[in-house]
C-alpha cells in the first residue's frame, strides 16, 4: 500500500479504508508500520512508522515514551475519535502515555508484548568487564571510545543496531516503567500476549492487568514476542472486540 504522510510530514505510514481512522497502530522498536498489515485489513485505520523507524525521521532530541506520545498525538486530529490504540512492544509504551495525555480521544487499547513494568526478577548484572570499564570511565581513566566499544560488545542487539540519538532514546525507554500510566487509564484494555514472549514475559502482562481499571488478558499458546506478525488474527479479534464496544 502507498505511504501517506502525517503530522506535517514528520510521520509516515499507511492508511487503511477510506473513512477517518478508528484504529491507530504503533509498532515495536526496530520494526515498521508494515507489521500490522494483516491485522488492520478492511478497517478504517492508520499504522505509522514511529520517529526514527521506517521512513519517519528520527527525533531531534532525546526523550522517552512520553516524548514519542507527543510526536504521535497529531495523528488523533485526523481520526474519528474515540479511537482504538494498538501498541506492540515499544509502541505500547507510547500508547499508554498517549492514553494518559488524551483520555477523551481513546476508546480502547490493545497491547501486546509491551514491557510495561520491570521484570519481577530482573536479569543478571552486566558483564564484569563492562562494569569495570564503566567504573574506569567514571573515574576518568578510560576514554569515551573505550566505553562505547564495551557497550557495542555487551549491549543488546537493539542497542548495537542503534546509533546517535536513537541509541540514547533506547537507553532512556528501557529503564522506564509505567505504573502511573496504567493506573490512570480508564479506557478498556485488551492484553494479547504470546506465552513464549521472552522480551516481555507474560508475568508482566498479569501484573499490568492488576493495575488497570478495565482489562482482559489473553495468552496465546506457542506464540512469541511478535504477535502482530505471528498471530495477526488473534490481534484482530481483540481490535474488533474493542471496536464493537464503541458501537
């Protein structure tokens, strides 16, 4: 499908249908609007490339999910509100901030594979060599280049693939947690999770469900982190359920 521009040309993505969008889909880190093609077919919807991904230019400054929500918010002005927000992984981080900022414009939310909270049991500490190098850098005994080399070696795949402002944004968002936003959301939320999600384990979804005022958790057997592409019809079922509730 052809690309469309939004927010005065700062965002690009795809529009589905001919009427004003009722669904806005936000993809995960390192992904693009194309992840939602199967889930949104036949709907009046929009799926955007978040800033710094696909063909949307990167932000001019470093910030977290709240900054991204501000950048995406103009999309709502072309929609038939209240809309259904769909967020996968990083896009879900943005969605919960957008729901907090514009509650009257949001009629429901579908989240999948979103690191909404820190893991109940945080992963192990960084490698000893990296921690020692970071300490040397803090003491002025190691250069910026030396520390960056250690980050490239020991950082996550997403970290290694990112650069410049996007790397700094990644560092910001991976340390965020969204208890406040979850408690503030009044719109009904569908949590659609793969039971094999290693990036955002189902226990995160279960704890998030307890913080939300109106939530429903669906676990998908044999499905990984990438629900939009590995189980698009399960995601579509949740979207249709939320749309039906608005009718």
